[in-house]
């Protein structure tokens, strides 16, 4: 158990809908990362927050957004969902930027 | 940004040593190289991390040459439970100065009896 929690574990929704994925980092970690893992793309970095502020953006679509709250938990919002958004979404946390990342169990999103 | 290259798959047998190499250019000069293990439908699990030369822990060794353009994960005496996908992770800095982590595409290791 890495100490990173993610909810929900599974999510099934329809095209055009909006969902919110939640992540709670390890105790004491200030940095949160979001990744998307689909069958043909491997682990793709989406976005990183540090102590409530956005610090880095990767291959994140404009339909996706995220935030980190004062209690350091983070949410990833996915809107106008398409079939191709079906994937595993992982959250990772680290003490600070560039420290070792520890991953949560992931949320499996299926868009029908 | 950093680019990483790993073999797509490898096969081994129980009790053998397995070496998986990741090539990575444009790695940030102050960044560590990290390796993860992932089982199906689970999150990546931290294995080992290093900056240069050799690092060893209870499950693996990591060899990093002086130019840091590659790294080799060594798994001694693998067992069936080591069948998994192994990823290297490195970071680099984007033009705006933000730190971007980049995973390799992963190496699927299958250990045979």
C-alpha cells in the first residue's frame, strides 16, 4: 500500500458526460501528479500540482482540468467525454517536486 | 524534453538474472532515474532509484553509466511473481522551466517455470 488513495475505483459513463476523479496524497506529500494510461500510449503525464499551485502541464487536453485543494487532495475533471478517453487514470504523490513518486491504485474509466 | 527507449518485451526463466536497459537523453542534470514495476490493473510500484554509478536494494540493482544516458535495472534470480511490466522514469525541464516526468513505454517481462 503506497498510501495514495484514489476514488472511485471504476467509473462507467456515456460520451459527452463529465466526471471527477479524486486523489488523496500520502501524508506529508505536497506534490500531486496525474497520469493517463491507455493500451497503446503507456503512462502519459497530464499535470502536476505542488502545494495547491499548478506547476507543470503535460499532454492534457483542454477538456480536462485539475485542482489541488488546501488539504492537498486533488481532483481531475474530465468533460465532454469521448470514447478515446477510456483509460486508467493514476495519481501519484511526492514530498516535493522531483522526489520519488508513489502511485495510487488508479481509476478505470470506461466511456460508452 | 527527455525521450526514453526500452525493449518492448523480455523472456526469462526462474532463477535467472534479468537486465532491462532504458535509454534516456535530455535527462535533467540534477534528476534521478527511477524504475517501477506494474501488475495488470494496479498502480506502478516503486522499485529503485539512482543518480549515478550503482545502487542496490533488497530487490534490485540499478547501474547508471557516467554519461547518464542510459540505465540498467538488474533483477537477480527472478521468480514467476516477477512477471510484470517494468518502467523507467526520468525528468527534464520544459522551456518554461517546469519539470516534466517522462515514462518509458515499459518492458513486459515474462518469467517461465
